[in-house]
């Protein structure tokens, strides 16, 4: 049976990587037809013919870009990416999966003498946070292994995602300031939200049914 009662086809951008499995599980719970192809193949565009759905598999940071430009109607993406990318999309739902937190961390008892140097994969989030604190900082953009920076003297602090806390702990770092909680969100292209409102509403409604406390 087709997932959608109407004739509108919907393209969904899914994030590859860390939250993919949890997101697929969420889609299945919501009653979407998730083919083995989505989980097992190297294909990046996966149509689900009967359901008038199409999945595209993207790098997490690119999901809002595909949605803003309308090549995907909706997308599944972390709040961290939304805050950093600042794309012009609608944020429809908090799916309450992919829980983690955005933190300032550093070496314990480290007292920086000059203006704070902050290493991060998230330069916009870090700059915004310290500006709001009225604190002048120099932000250094890194692309991963951010925890290295304070250990080897590149930076006084890091701004990064913490989940279990294991990476910080094993590298001798501690959480210092909490910036915000992060979860996975459903976003929509602004034009799709108007032009394909039935299909978008239908998928959002199905998602809502599996979000704890939202039934
Ligand atoms: N412990 C965690 N660390 C990083 N991201 C997490 C964590 N827990 C949940 N997430 C979510 O997963 C997303 C990141 O996934 P992933 O690490 O696969 O992407 P990525 O940072 O683009 O990967 P990479 O740059 O290593 O290829 C984040 O947007 C965030 O919302
Ligand atoms: O609190 P934890 O459970 O240890 O998880 C947090 C770590 O996971 C992420 O890194 P990732 O594995 O994505 O690698 P990266 O350093 O290349 O970004 C994040 O940037 C932290 O380093």
C-alpha cells in the first residue's frame, strides 16, 4: 500500500554516518517503507516506487543545503548542523533521537593568559556563544579530532559535541560550559511546505506518532 494517500512525491534527505541507523529505525517505526537498499547499498538515490518516496543519502552537514535548494523536500538532520549552517529551511519537528550536547571543554585548571583561543568544527556556534557571553575569542576551525587542540597547545578551549563523555575523559579534558542540547530534527523546504503540504503534513503526522509524549 502506498504510504501517501495523495499523489505528491516526496524526496527525503537522510544523513549518512552516526545517526543514520537511528534515523532509519525511526522511519520504520513511523510506518515508512524502508527497503534493504537504503540500509545496505552504496547507492545515494533510492526510490521507493510504491510509496512515492525517494531517499537521498547525504553527508550530515549537507542535508540543509539540499533542502534549502529544494532538491530534497524534507530532511533529517542534527540541530548542531542547523545552528552552524544557518540555512533557510523550516524546522518542523524534534524527533527526539540523536541526543548529545554542545559544550565548551578544556584542560582542568588551565588559566589562559591572553584572549581565549577556541578550536572547533562549529565556528559559527562558538563565535555566537562567546559573543553572547561578552567574551572576545579567537576561533580556530578544525575538521575533527578537536580534543587534540588543548592537549598540544593549539587552543585553550574547544567547542564540540559530547555524548558519553568518553572522548573528553580519555584525553584529559573536562566539560566547562553547556551551550545547548542537540537532537535530530525534521526540516522542510519552504516551497515544498506550501506546494506539497499534504505530503509533508502526512509524513510529519506519522513522525509525530512515534515521538515520545507527542501522540
Ligand atoms: N557523540 C556524537 N558525536 C558527534 N555527533 C553526534 C553524536 N551523537 C549524535 N550526533 C549527531 O550526529 C551528527 C554527526 O554525524 P557524523 O559524525 O556521522 O557526521 P560528520 O560530523 O559529518 O562526520 P565526519 O565529519 O566524521 O565524516 C551530528 O550532526 C549530531 O547531531
Ligand atoms: O562524548 P563521546 O561519546 O566520546 O562523543 C563525542 C565525540 O564524538 C564526536 O567525534 P567523532 O567521532 O564524530 O569524530 P571527529 O573527532 O572526527 O569529529 C565528537 O566530535 C566528539 O569528539
